[in-house]
């Protein structure tokens, strides 16, 4: 019996070792095929593939952080349509955003390469227009991600200001103090993202658990301790229009801005493709999981906060704090728990800003390695020690800091910055989805993840939603419209696009032909690829992914 037990134990160990060996071989094969796909686009594998599914998801989820996105604009949204606009607006935006995310995930699965939307456009646009289409998509994507850094870090600076004011009522925190705090935060995010991606993976996983556990703690404590809660009817149906516009429908739509702003930036999952293991499967998962989790936890968070409102006029309309949500917490759970809540929210904001810095730096790196940006020779460099694009990180950090100056100039600058982030991201999402549905509807070859017969229905609904929100978020948010409260989002957006397109026609069109090859010398890369060779490699990769799925089932 002892001998039999030993034999059984030895067999179990052998099976386990065989399973581990098979798993390692499969991971090696996946990385090899990822490398082949990257080579088919003329790129070499310069960054380490250390990012898992959970890390990829954590980065994307951090970019569409509910605590970072919903808290700064919650008061504005409540005055734009009351509790009804906040709750039902979130549900509506979540549904349509999931549609956009599914459409992008399908394209991502077919072309899992860092650069995301920009790379996808190069494969979907008519050959004649590839350079210009890539240029516009890339700069829209870059603007959306980089301005998001500004908005996230400004939110954190505002919240810090509210906490200081709450603890020291006699001390006034001016916009200049908040801007100074913002610059310090941006600098710290630049330093963090200059480090090795291995540490960034751990940092972003910590961010994920911080968001989920922190949100649940906040929801439970707030609902348990807050007295005099409003009724469910008030939370789901109360409407108030303090925008100055007589049209209540328009006021309700303005309230959607905080929702759509929060649920953006999830394409960062695609920006990490070069560093993600089995990116054709894991990057699309990162996009979908990020939107779904943010939608669910965001609804729980908004419901809990709205159930804690005791006096709408005093706590929101007439609040002396820069963020009315802080006043709601103070009145509901007291000073000590409010400090805990604010710490949770500020931690989430900090993690979000870091994730956005990470995702945007990869986008600039991918864009620069094709010569699409000024100073491409620097932005496309990978640091030999950290294996990260340090120049790209600090280029984005610098731009985010410059955009932040608007905050101390204009009364509605923060809303404009948020609007720029939203409309720029929307434009970048629209282009590849629209091309997939039109000029590339027959030649598009699906990857491991696809929507099957629902691809076109979901895609067209996504395009219509993007166009609707794009138009909506360049409109004024207050009436009467004055130079001080005008929504300057369209001015900022048009200026950047005009400059980028002007740069293309004046200079870049002479050398920029779309995705080409890595800037670093490489014997294999320098041989070049014919168009048919690139398609052959892509076909081979996609066939392997489909066969791999069939084997698993």
C-alpha cells in the first residue's frame, strides 16, 4: 500500500509538472506569435512582455476611475438635472459606452499592437488616405489621454484643497495653491512612470484593489451612518435645472458629461499590447472588463452618495467647499469618516493619474517610432535600464502641466478640460469603428475576440452615440453665455488638430507614411517588409489564434 501511495504521488507530481511545462510552452508560443505579429507591422519587440490580464485590466480600469471621474463634477451634474440626471444618465452612458468598448475590443483583437487606435486606422483606411487618417486619429487619441492627466491631477489638487479647508476653516486655498499642488502631483506621476514596467504592474494592481475595496467601504459606511436619508423616489426622480437654460431636456443632457468623461480612457488596455502577454485575447478583455466593472461600481457609488443628500440647496447649490460631495460627507458621517473617505478618493485619483500617464506615454512612443511627432528621435527611445519610454513620459507630463494653466485663467476651465478629453477620445474612437463598418467591412479579418453577427449593429449604434456626445460636449454649459463661462473645449480641440494637420502637410507628409518600423536599428527590421508579406504574417497569426481557441474548447 505504501508503495502504491508513493507511485500515485509520483504520478500526480509528474502530471502537475507536465501541466506546468505545457503551460510554459503555450505562454512561450503566445509570446512568439505576438512577436511575429509585431514584426509583420515592421516593429521589433523592444519592451518586456510582463503585463498579465489582471494588470492590463487594472491599467484600463484606473484610467476610467469612478472615484476620480465622478467626484469632481458630481455637484455640477446635480445642478444640471438633479439626482435623476446623475443616476439615469450614468445607466444610459454605461450601456452605450459598453457598445463602443465592444466595437473597439473586436478591432483590438485583430491588431493587438501598442499604438492602438492609430495602428488600427492604418489597417482599415484606404491606402491613399492612411497617412492623414493615422495622423488625425493619433493626435486625437494623444490629446484625449494627455488632457485626462490634467483633469485627474487637477481633481486631486481640488480635493486636497477641500480637505485642508475642512480641517482649517479660517484658511483659504486659492486656485494658485491648487495649481501648485497639481504641478507637484504631475511631477510625481512622471517619476513613477519612468520606472520599470514591472513595478508599474504592481502599482496598477494595487490601484485596482484600492478602487474596489475603497468604493465598497465608502458605500457601506455612508449608507449606515447618514441620518435623514431621502426617499428612493427622490433619488431616482428628483430633477433640478440650475444651468440658466430654460430647456430641461438640454440641462439633463449637460449632466451626462461627468458620466461620459469618467467612462473614457479604457483604450489604454490596447496601448499596453506590446507589453501584454497574449495581447490578442488579454487586451480586449482589459477594455471590456474595465468598462463593465466601472459601470457597476460607479452606479453603486452614485446611488450611495445621492442617498446621503439631506439638504440639496445648502449642501450642493450653496456649498462653501469647492467640491459639494465633501459637504455631503461631512453632514452625513462626520469629520473623521469624511477624512477617511477623502483619503480613499484622493488615493484613487492619484492611481488614475498614474495610469493615464502610463497609457498616454505608450501612445506617444508608438506614434513617435513612426516619425509622427516632433522630436521623434527622443520620444521613441526606450531607456536601457527601465525598458520604458522615459522621454515620452515627460513630454506628456509637460504638456499636461501647460494645459493646467487654463485652470487659473477661466472660471469654467475645468469643465472645458474635461470636455476636451471627452471629445478628443470620442473622435479617436469613431474613426477606426467607422472605417471597420464601411471601407473595410469586407477585408477586415477577425481576431480571437469578435462580436459575430452583432458586430455591425453594435458598431453603428456606437458611431451614432459618439457623434451625439461629440456635438453635445462642445456646447455651453451655463446661461447666459459670457467669456468667463464659455465652453472653450472646441477652441482647444480645433487648435491642436489644426496644428497637427498643418504640421503634417508642411513637414511630416514628406516622410510619414503610417506605421512603418522601429527607430532603433535592427538587422531583420532593416530588410523591410513588402505589403503582401505583412498580410501573410498577419493571416498566419490570426489563423493560429483561431486554432488555439478551438483546441481549448
